C-alpha cells in the first residue's frame, strides 16, 4: 500500500520534468533540422549560395566576409543594424538599391546560429542546393506569354494548387476591369525585380508576409514561373504605367450600374402602391378635385 | 355537407351613435404596445367617408380580396409566382401615411417651458420616430364629416350614385352621415390566410376565428395586402403582423369581446352560425348578383335534424349546436334577412353582418312649409338622405333590392310598434305595411325585442368553447403522459 502510494507520488513528480526535457530536445533538433527549410522558405527569394546576387548578395562564403557575431546580429534585425550606422550594412543597402532586408518571422539567436552554420556548410559544397533556380535562358516566345496569361488569369490552374495571381494582383491591359487590389500592381514588376533571374527567384518562393503562408505548401512550378516571367516581361516592354485608370472605371461602372438598377427596379414595380391619402388631399389643394 | 361552426357577428348600424368606446376598449387591451400604436383592430368610420386606411375600399389600388379570373377564384394581390417574385418587396403595401403616423404630445413642456409671454403648448411628437411632427391625418380624420370635404367626397362607394345624387348628398340641408364600426370579419374564405407564404394565418377549426401565429409569422406582409378590409396590420417593432383576435381569451371564459361588451349603443350581437364548408368554393364563384343568396345558403338551419346529425359527425359539440339555435345572428341574417355582409363582392364571405341604417327623409321646403309626407307608405326609403344605391354598394354587393328589403322591414316594425304604443297610426295601416315588408306580427315583435329590449344574454350567445376538445385538433393530449410534468428547461443528468 505504502509502496504504491510512494510510487505514485514519485511518478507524479517526475513526469512533468521528463516531459519538459523531451520537449526541449525535440525543439532544438527541429530548429537545427529546419535551417535548410527555413532558408528555402524565407531567404531564396533574394539570396543564393553560389548563384550570384539577386536582390540581396550571394551568400557563398559570407562567413569570410564578416565575423559570426556580426552575421547573427544582422540576421535578427537588419534594419536596426542599418539605423545604427554600421558601414557594411549601409553598403549592403546601397548595393540592393535601397531595399532593406525585412525582419524574418520566427528568427531568433538559435535560428540565426543554425543558419550561419548551414550557409558555411553549403558554401563548401561544389554546388549548393541553394545556388538559385536554373531558369532557362532561352528566348521567350509568344506561346510562353499566352500560357502566362492563362496562368495569371486562373484559366489554367497552378499545378501546385495555389490561387491564381489575378485574385490579388492586376496587370494593365490584361482584363477589362483589372484584377485584385490586395497585392501590388504587377505591370512593371519585371523592372522592379531586375529581370528574369530576380523575378523567377521571387516566384519560386514568394517571401512577403501575405504570399508566403499561401504559397508555402503550394509552390509555383518552374515551367509556370517561366510563363509568368514571360508575361511580366512582355507587359513591362509594352511600357504601360501602373494601372490607375481602371480603378476610376470600376467606380464609375459601379455608380452607373446602381443608377441603371434603380431605374429598372422602378420600371419593374411600376404599378406598385404609392399611397392614397397624400395625393388625394394635395390634388384637392391644387383645385383639381 | 361539411358542417362547421362559426362565431359570427351583427352590428346594428341604426343604433350606432359613433362614440368610439369600442375602439378605445380594444386599444387599451390589445394595441397599446410599441409598434402597434397606429393599429385600430376596431375602428368606427363615418360614412360617407374614406375610412381607415384612407380609401381602403378602393381595391383597384389596394388589391385586396378575391377576383374571378377565367372562372377561377384568384387573389387580387398575388398569385404563386408573383408572391415568390415579390417576396422581398411586396408592391401592394399601404404606407404609414395612408393609416396615419401615431403621435402623442410633449406634455413635459407644459411644466418645464421657460417663462414667456404666452402659455406653453404641448407640441405633437411622433410615436414612431420620437420627433416633433406636423399632424396631417389621423385614424378618424373625417369623423362626423370633419377634416375637410375632401375625405367624404372621395368615398369609393359614391361611384354607385348619379352625379345628381352625389350633389344632393352634400347639399347643406340634406347633409347626412352614419357610422360604420369595423373589426376583422373572420371571413369564411379569408384572403389573408390564402396569401400568407409562411402559413402563419389560420382559421380556428372549432369557432372560425381567424388568428395569426406570432411564432410562424415571418413579416412578409402578404396578408396586409390581401385583406380587402385592411384588418391585418404590420407591427414595425416586432416585425410581425397582427390582427383582431375576437378577444378569444374572453370568449373562452364566457365573456363577450371587449368592443362588444363596452358598446354604449348596444349595437353588437354575437352568436354561433353553422355553415357548410364544402360549398364555400362553389358559392364564391357565383356572379355578383347571386352572392348574398349564396352566402345565406351556406348558413344552415340549426334546427334541421339532418344538419344536426352532420354537425355531430364533424365534431361540433351538442352544446355548440344548442347555442347556434339561440343565436341572435342567425335570426338577423337568415330568418329576418335584416343583416347584410359588407362588400361581399370581395368574395371573402365576411361573417360580420350589418343591419343597414335608417336615415331622415329628404325634406323639401315649399313656401315656409316643410313637406315630407306622401301617399306611399315606404316613400321615405326611396327618398331617404342616404341613397339606397350607396348602401347597396357598401352592404349589398350592389343589390339594391336586398338593402331595400331590410330597410322596409325595419320601417314596418317601427310603424307596427307605433300603432301599438303611440296609437297615431291605425293597426290596419301597420298590418298592411308588415305584409308588404314580408313580416308577420310575431316576427315584428321578435325584431323589436331583440333590437330595443335586448339584454346581455340576448345579444351575446357565447358557445362553450371546449378548448379541451378543440386542442386535440392541434396537439395530442397524451403527448406528455408518462413524462415529467411540462418538460425541463435543461434536462437533468447523472453526476455533477
């Protein structure tokens, strides 16, 4: 009896501690394992390892350019580093033509350490898995543009299962009323992201807070990326400005539609009851009764 | 034969003094709640006049009641497809202005107004919006031909008159009006029930009272449009429609409805009629000139053994049959043929009947002598200030002879009583009048008794309602047997 009670008491006091330790171990392991995935999801839209610069610099052998402490600190808050007047950080910003690296959700000292480790490991490989996507250099044809158009409009579903671009974005001249207005206008995105390579990298792994969770598990496939790049290149070449007129058209169409709707409703219920007493009395006041 | 019982009513217009006590009794009991301020389940109109809501009898615009189309009976306000199409916008709704915007007065101002040169006044405040309003109309704006001549001259019933008659009606020396109290008619063929998309309206099986289930009502207001008498009202606060319930809680406890009970002129009679429900549709399709006889033929003789047997077979209780035999309404409507239904041409078969009012004769002045006597004993019915054609439009579905019959009989009874009590008319003349008016001396005596000397018990023959049996039509009385009481708000369960 006594043994049973003690035994129970022992187990009771031990269990939470064991659980906490196990959780901690699993947590750490997961964080380390995740460095590759984390990089893929959060970094590849701007960085490569040995693939040349995109928006941000090529990170191959970054450990030899700055020391580890600097890198870990920069990773946690790039903007604070630039604001503090750090010369190298300011130089990086200039090289990126003013684009500031955003604070990454889920970044912490452990994660930063793991990332730096992972980057140095990858840098030693003859060819890193993060050397950037191998987008074809072949000249883009009208066929690519037409396919990009279908993908953008959602007439051809993305094979990864992601939503069509038009639900949040618009490109001038593509549709009568333009597309969605949640995301930025993509008419000149080809120029903003500096051509085929940058655009393809972004599309392969969109990193903005709105797009990332949507496309995390529904990546856009390379051949679709190529078609979309073709479409954006074409639209930038046409030299259109961002589409502001369609917003006005949309508003005017709404007003016009409402007026037309009210007129047709009035006609539809033309014989409706409109009140008796007031017209009866006023008719008499006017001397027609 | 499908015999049913119906609590029916007679209003004796010749006795109505237009005091509105009935309206106030009803308002104080039923429609003093928020959202019901504008409703008058009972209202008293002055005729000629436009009534409440304004010109409610103008079905060209209000689209109430039934019409015959291709030999079939159809609602004027909607058919199945138009009801569905218009479900979110019913185009035939009366506006609040056609009723009136209910108001009270800013009485506080009488006490709180700052000192000034003039007496403070209590300005009218809308009971709908709470804002000050300029009162333009009320439920009785044309009471006693008041308000303005506009109202009386726009009475839809005047269409039956010649221009000459119309002019005479409003000539100062010949001016005349009478009162027309109205409640829900609890019709045999109610268009409000037919129109309801939610099935919220129903005619109570045991006594024919038309009720509106507040739980099932979805506020589509199809009943408001469909009732030609405009006796269902929309409560803007609860979002449901409401109507006269014939004070059924009072009837079930053996009391007359509030408006009946409080009637100063004792014009109201209430009693059971037995009718043949199987023939309603057939009769409702008759041409206008046969409608009155048609409705009378629906009402069955409660003394006929065949009718009694059929009534028993369809579940009418013996005590109700007995009550039907004593019904004053049966006497007025079927035996004496004095009482007539209002606007039967709407084909809803109202079960509230009116005894048409007598009116003063047209007087002609000839050299200072006012002359209103002629050789014809019934001259003053043709010459009466309210033209028979007008009454026929209102109460006779256009049939002047039905109204004339009722007026002549009333007049004969008066002369008969005059011969008996005053003696300035010989009984010989009175008897001739009775004979011409299709009335025996015994009948005249009975009419006199029920018109002038009637007691509470004579006027209101309220049948025992037998709710305990009637409820079986709707619910199973054994439903809760072997279960706990009235059920639980939250059922008990084991454990803590």
